[in-house]
C-alpha cells in the first residue's frame, strides 16, 4: 500500500517511506547549506577587503571617532524582533478568526504558512513584505534532530556531561568555595593570583579552573603535563606577551597534572610569574613538596582540595540519575530506574569522595538494567525499576573501582607511617588494619617486614631483645613460605611487636651521640686514649699504645677503674637509665597510668622469676652426669642419684625399672609390673 511523502508529496510504498523521507530531508538541507555557503563567501570577501583597507581592523581594533558605515540596502530593513512580534500577532489573529468560524481561514497546517504570508504581504508595508518568511520545519525533521542530539549526548561520558559550569552547580570544597570562602572571593573579584590545586582525583580541580576562566575577563589557555612540553609553554608565553602589549588583556594558563613536568620545564614558569606575563593555575594529585620545585612553590599558593563528603557525592549521583533517566525514556525506550536513600549512600561511600567514580558506578548500574527485559515494549514489566542497596551490592562488590593506596605516592608513606606509629603506641588493632590496607594495595611484603625489623630494635629494643631475632625469623619464614600465606606471618609479627613492652634507650643514645657530633664536628678529631688503642706492632707498643690497659675479664665481676672516652668528653652520658620518657599526657586518665605501672612491675617480677629458673636449670645441668645406656644402673650410681626426674619424662615417678617394658599408650593400672605393683 502506498503513502504520500510529507516533504515532496510523492506517492511511495509504506516499506520505503522512511528511507524516502530521509533522502528528501538530506536533499533539502544540502540545498539550504549551499545557499548559506554562498552568502558566507560574499561576506568573507567583503570583510577581507575592509581589513586590507583598514590596518586597525586587521588587529581587531577600530577607531572611536569613526562611525560604522550603514548599507543603504539594509538601512530600511525590519529587525528580527519586529518580524517575531508581527509573526506572533498574525498567528493570534488567525486563531481568533478560526475560533469565530471565519471560512476564509484554513485550518490545514501546510496551508497556514502560505496563507499567513499572503495576509502579511497585503497588510504590511513594503519593507516587511520584502522579507520572506522561512518555511516551517516538519515534525519529522524536528524529531530527527532531537534524536541526533540525544545520541551525541549519550556518546559522552556522564561525568563529562555533568561537569559544572558555574559555582552554583559546584558541590563540595566548602572551606574554599563556601560563603566568604577564599577562592570564591578571589573568583568574584576577578583578581586571580597564581596558585596550585592539590587533591585526589575526582574532587573538581579541572572543573574549578574552567569555572574561573568563564568568570574572568582574562584569556584562558589549558595545557596538560602529560601531553605538553617546553616548546608548547614557550609558545603560550609569546602569545601572552603579545596579547598584553596589544590589548592589555592578561592570560591565565591552566596546567593540568603539573607534576608531570620535570624540574627543568618547571623552571621556565619562574620568570613569567615574576614579571606578571601570565597567571598560572596548576592542578596535581601528588604532594607538591615532592614533585614541584621549591622556587615554584614559593611563588604560588597551594590550596588543598579535600575528597568530597558523602552528602556532596549523593547530590552528584541524584543529578546524574536525572540525566540517565532522560536518555532511557527518550532514546532507548526503557523504564525509569530509581535509587532509594540507602542505595545512593552505598554508591557514594563506594566512590570514596571521587565524584567521577560515583558517576561511573551509576553508568554501570544503568548498563546492567538496560536489557530488553526493562524495555517499555516488554508487557511483563511496567512502571519504575526500584533499586536498593541490597540489589547493588552483588553487582559492585566484586569490582575494585577505586584504590586509595598508591605504592609510589604519598599514600605509601602515610600508611607505613601510621603502621609504625600504631605499633609504637601498642595498638595491635590499628597495626593490623594498616598492615592489611597495604597488603590489599599490593605493597611489597619484604618492605613491610624490613620495617618491622627496624621497629623491633628502635621501639622495643632492650626491653624485649627477643623481638629482634623474632622479626628476622619472620623474614626468613616469609621468604620460605611466600605469599599469600606469608600474610599470616606478617600479622603474627605485627601483633607481637605491638603488644611487646617498649624501650627507646638504645635509639635515644644513638641520636644523642649523633646530635653531639653534628653540633661539635671537631670532636671527631679527638685522639683515642693511648691505653685503649690497638698495638699490633712493636713500634706501637714502644709508643705506648695499649699500655696500662686493664683486661676486664681478669678482674672480679669485670670491674676496673679506667676511662674509655676522650678526656674532653669525660662524664658525658648518652645512655639514659630509663626506657621511656617521663612526660604525662593530660588527656590520659590517672587509672591508665596506674595500670601501666602495675603491668611494668609484673613484667619485672616475671623477668626476675624467669631469670632464677634459668639459673637453677643451669646449676642442675652442671652437676648432672652423662648416662650410658649400655651400663646397668649399679654401674653408674652418680647418674641415678634421685635428681633425674623432670616434667618431660615418660616415667614421671622415675621408677627406673629397666627389667620390664613401658608402654606410653597404656595407663598405670594396665602395666603394674613396670611400676612394681604386682
């Protein structure tokens, strides 16, 4: 069956109608485009002639005293505003005539344009009748353009589509951009100095720089540290100099990822900032103290941009949900999706302060619920798709969307510092948490065990010297077992070190001696006392090396009266008598100090008791004699003196009945012959 084309009024088969309409639209647009192109060529030729005749016009300037010429042909033309007002008046007049039932007015929309044009030509002056009313676009063309616009939007990531254009749309950074915030006042006053924006990804550094550009009268140039070099910077410097000398307009240079520039390229910014050639705004995710020159930091203020709060990320998610549903309905013909408060909060917390990650999560959720099952054509499903946090957790829990641990960045040093201080503060829970965080971030386990070996000597030291060989043994066990089971060994070592008593006596002694030599480097040249010098040769002995030295092991308890330090340092004390300091924290309760003192007292008593036990065992071992299994009991009475009983023997009563067998798996009643109970 045939149908009529709404563009060219030809009869076309219904199966080919859509293709034929698109072809007519393309032909019409190409014809209009060629006419516009001819007009543009004529105008461009006129402008080029004017610029060649006027040197000021070629520079973009004009003389204040010279009035622009008005074309005689266009002087009497009606303005666009007049045409729009007249068109609205004619439309209203036609509607009124239709309402009154005037037979001279047709209700056909295709006939409307020509009828209005005729009435306008008959009633309006000659100047207005010379302007032809453009033909009204068809409904199919409008829908086609709307769909094309929606497809272009859908091809752009959601985070890019929702990038704020003004401070009113910007979420987060209340300290900098809130009411009376420093950056807000700077932007509103249009007096932008050179500064650095430092923050984690997704907090809005680039967006804020572009908002500054839109609110400033200065020229804005954007470069990236990952794609630009010194040549690009020099070109911008030249353009900024010319711009300022010709027009007096300043330039703002935004350097995204400024930490990617090496130190030499960073030095190029110093003279242009000092001379005021341009204003530099840098954005970085790395600590500026580590990645930027000190000279550059001294000329630029650093603003720290904090990760977005959960509330701010939730607002971003709600804005993104509106855009997602708009495309689902108009472009993909899908049911709307809705998120309850718990679902929005779950996505916001999963993003960890990164708005870009939050919107990427939302896009992933939208993609999952975009199958044919959720299409509006599916009669089995109607209404809105309601999503909860419990529905999202199985979809998103298995994916590591955002990792807040950088093995080579600032987080690496911050986390290992937190781990060290947690062990030093005897907090095993915090120590295990930071250890797990580093391991989950891919940290080298050998780096962790090396730090724990240092902790065993630096923070525990003389209070429990067994921790140092324990940490070394943990390192050997880790190398032998490997990962992932090596994580258990690391946790074992971390908990032991955290719960061990602490002493910095040896560590403080080392630092005190180092500080003395740093303050008085001349002490390094003090001569060693002669009596403790080495004397391997005859000449050295004749010079007095080692003379009058008293060998300590030859004296009772090793006590002798002789000095070991140079005379200038006699009496200097490096090793203190206390393991820890004596300061009191006012925030710590008195009961906590009493409990710590009691634990310290119990530990000392335990050490004393253990020391006595070891001493007794040592004395017992000295008086014990060897046992020869080939000799009978009577032949070695010195061994069987009644003191050979111990807790590890299979025969605790030490019956020494070697004439009968003993079975360790049987009780005493089952073997009475061995125990002499027949």
